[in-house]
């Protein structure tokens, strides 16, 4: 069933209306017709199966057939990601949403190659990619892609609650499986992943001082996007284990 997004503030009791880009996508790209059933979600945990009553280029009017509220996960995951080169951040955003992250914090580190003046436009694009990924994978909570921050600015304000992990090329790092076995998961999970060239020694120390535990993904040195998706996959596997 095709899924469409409608912010919570625009929901009504028995009928919903898609407008703007969502209406155009429904009517012109997906070629929806009167009588078709679609799913609409608000990005805040509510979804509804709806029947299309009228379709036009800029407005799709739907009747709600059934509505459901989805609980939040017990251990929300925040991906704290140093922005990699090229378009790899787009891939990371897309796949991390499919892997169930609840929030994404882009970071500018000592080894990040980024133009500060282009960050807001990129953030808007990453947020659109996150929305499209939610539509595709069925996630009903839309992760927020936060404003990119300088690493030092972010780490100084970073809370120390929950489980904080940093992917580390450090002899002190323990395997992710060992970390989950030895230390029970508490509250939110933050996964911090560096850029090409890794974190600087000063950044590592700041992360350790803030309570981040160094974890290893094994002996193979992975590309940034591979490391991020590998780490998220293992975390979700461990969280879903009976």
C-alpha cells in the first residue's frame, strides 16, 4: 500500500487531505484514482488506512477507514555522524532510517571536508531523504535530521544519559557484541561515527570524557558508510534478540 505523509497538525477526525507535493506524487506519479486505498502517517506515531474520494492535481481527499497509534521503541537510537565526503551522507541518512534510527545529528569534525555555507541546504535535503525512507520502510516516526554542528560545540552540550558508543580505531575498543553482553542497555542509544581520516586524538578524548564507550567493528577497516550501517545493524540485532 502506498504511503504518504501528512503532519499531525493537519489531521482531522474522519477525513484527510493531501496537498502540495504529496498530492502531486499521489495523483500524478502514482496515478491514484477514486476508490483506491492508501496509508497516511503523521511522522509522530499515527497512521491511517484511507479510501480516496476525490483526486485532483493539487488535492487528494480521503476518508479514514482505520487508524492506529504506534508506540515508540524502548531504546531510541541517535546516529551522531561526522559528515563524509561526496554524497555518502545521503546514503547514510536513507539506510539509517530504514534501520530504525530515531534521530540523526550531522557533525563537522577536524577531518570533515565540508563547506559551512552549504550545510543548511544539505540538511533540508537529508530531511527529505529521511521522509522518503520512512514512506518506503514503514517507519511511523519521522527522524529529525538536526542542524550540523561543530564537534566541539556538540560534545560540550551532549548529555551523558543512556548508552553512548563511539566507533573507535583504538586498542581500548571492545567488540560491539562484547559491549552489549557486558553492559546492559539503558535508555537512549547514541552511536558516534567519524569521517574519513577518523577522529582526531583530541576528539577521541572529548568523546571519552563525555561518557562515550569505544567499540570495535572487528579487524577490517571499513569505509565510513559501511561502518555506520554495520554498527546500526548489529545494534538492532542485539535489541531485537529474545
